[in-house]
């Protein structure tokens, strides 16, 4: 069974905004502004380092958010946060609604399509203009056919039209997505 992390990623820090320590923020919450309700953000970096910062203020700015944190007073300090995952404690999150899932809970789930083809496992998500995309990596080993090579990725739109069934206890997802895309 997949161990659930006590932390859930709900956004990502982008580039600095202005000179006074503000940063762009991509929010994974619905609505996006709901991210600003959390006053303490754990910022986790790819190298495993993490720090908790207190949100001083934030607002919408175009399709994203901008935010400013205690102790981050200039553009250089803001630039040091770029690429950090915004995480909050799982206990602080509201329960997911019907047919709603936290991305963190889908990572590592096996994915198969309606034709019965195993596509691989959910590796990560990408935010695209059409919405969130679930990146499914094929498992190692022999390709299913000569034209399919091992290590291939399937980019599946993560919306109810394509995510037909999610069984978190079995760690499996059924998608309406062709294997050859």
C-alpha cells in the first residue's frame, strides 16, 4: 500500500514579481484563490530541503497568483524560492468531494485504459492551458509491441471525461485514453 504523505502539494512558486520580494504562484486549488487562505506554506525544493514561510499577502494576477512572505524582502530572496512546491499539511485540507482527488494521492497509481491496456503509473502532473495533465510513465521491461518503446509517457487530461474510475485503495485508475497517443 502506498504511504500517504502528511504533506500535499497545492501549488508551485514561479519567478519573482517586481522588486519587493513578491513571487508568482501557480495554484492547484479550486478556486485558485483558495490557496491564499493558508497562512503558513511549506516550500519544498527538488533537493529535499524545505522551509515554512508565513504568507503576508497575496492576490490574483492574471491567471495566477502573486504572494509575499515574511522574511522575503527583495527580488533576490524571491528568486531563491522559484520552483518550490507549495505544500500544506494534509490535516489542514478539506476532504475531497465526490470524484475529486488530491494530485499527491494519484502519484504512483497504475493506469489502464478502457481497452484493457496498461499505460503505466502516474509520475507527475503538468498544468497546461486545457487543464491539468497526468503524466503516466510506462513501466520498465519489455515494450508491449516493437513500435512501442519502454519508458514512453502518456499525457492524459486529468478531467472527469477521461478519468473514468479512481480506486485509491487499490491504487488503480481507469482512463478513456488511447494507448497510441
